[in-house]
C-alpha cells in the first residue's frame, strides 16, 4: 500500500494567482515558504494547506505550472507534459501533471524492482542538487516519453519517497492526530481526490496486478449520484483517499463531466468542523456554492459544492468532519 496522497494538484497558468484565489475564496492557507521553484527545474508549485498542521492534514493543495524554459534538471519532462496534456485533452478545465503518491524508500525500491521485473514502462528522473531523491513516472519510458495507461489504468501516477517531504514525527502517530479544539468552520483535512475513469473494473485490475494496490473495501454504487466509486487507501490515516469514479448515468454530474471533458481529475473534498459555519464563511467571501442537503457519497449527510467558476474551473467540495 502507498503511504500518502501527497497533493491534490491542478496544472494551470499563473499558479501564484491561483494560490491567492484559493486563499481568498476558500480560506486555504498559503505561505511564501510553501512556494517551490528551482532554476534547473523550471516550474512553480504552491503546496497549500487546508490545516496548518501536516500531522492532521498531510495532503496538500497544489496549484502548479511548468515554465517554457530549458529543463536541465529533467530534460525529458517538457515532452512528457506535452504528451500527458494531449492524453487528458487540450481544453479540460482540470489537468494533472501527475497524481503524486509517496511511500517509504524501501517500499519504493520494491515497486521499482517489480516494474522492472515485469518489463512495465516507467521512468526515473535524474537526481539533482535541488531534488536529490528518486521520482518515478508510470506508463512512460525514456525511449517512449508519451504517457500510456496500460500500467495504472489512466491515473497518471508519479511516485516519490516520503522521506524528502520531511513530515513532522507526529504525522505517523497512532492513533492519528486530531484537531484539539477547532472553531466552527475550520477546515480539518483533504479527505478525498476524485478521479473519473471510463472503466473502473479495468483500472482496478491494472492497479492490482501492476502496483499491488487494492481498494479499501467493496466498490460503492450511488444511484442518486450516478456513479460507482472505489476508494484507494493509504497507510497514513490522515491522508486523503483517491476516489476512482465511473459514471453510471450520462445525465448525472459525473456523467456529464466525463462526456464533456473526458476522464481525469474530478473533485477535491475537504472536511470541516461545522459545515453550516463554513457555508457562512463562503458567503462572506463572496464564493458561490450549492448546499446539497443529503449526498449519498458522504453517507447521506450534507455537502457543499463550490461553483467551479469561482475557482478557475476546479471542483471543491466540503463535508462535515
């Protein structure tokens, strides 16, 4: 099992402006130290937090963009991104640079050995002074850099070690750390990142055979929501889950999305303390949203769906923590 969904990412121009927008519209925390940019790796990424404690909320929100400059640190990456963008579609509002999974070094080494032994396509980035650790992309190779979904079923997975993230020791505490005294409307953690696929069974089969990654329980079917969902777990209890979703009706929200934009990234779901208070906070920020009185996907409880036009086409949802 993987240890952590490192981030809920979004690849879009002006990540600095997007970080400001998410802070203003949703109350997501940003800090200059959480902005990452290197001369020899020409990209800008913000690792925003819904809760300032990484032990409570280790999965970050990551607006990022790759700059049109020579990439000395990873010269393959520009071509890889072009192929990945073509795979996702040129006009899709939510595009990933990769779904980044983290795991301990010894587990990562076993994963690489498994992929190599089975002659499955993968690529390792060279180590640099800025990034002196292994990063693994699945479904590509140095000689065939365009992503293809035979290994991970279209999930666009990147894997890195968890150690370079330098998470605080209490991230790994058992039982997991919980907020001590949250105020009404406080965000707790990213609970799920949705990902739309056309054939859930095929994606799960490939994850099982190639990555030894299984859903945490049986596949859920939500007739009102119009989709089937597999929740992919991580060993860190406070990590967000990866919700792999196959629409079952063309005229559900998920069905309309996949038939309009194709498979790929879907919602970012965040838990909060006192959902009604978060609704008031969003109103005060001028952020449009829909209050869903009872959503099957959160056990029949209320759910807030933020209007994507308020956050540059991204889908954010809030659930009771």
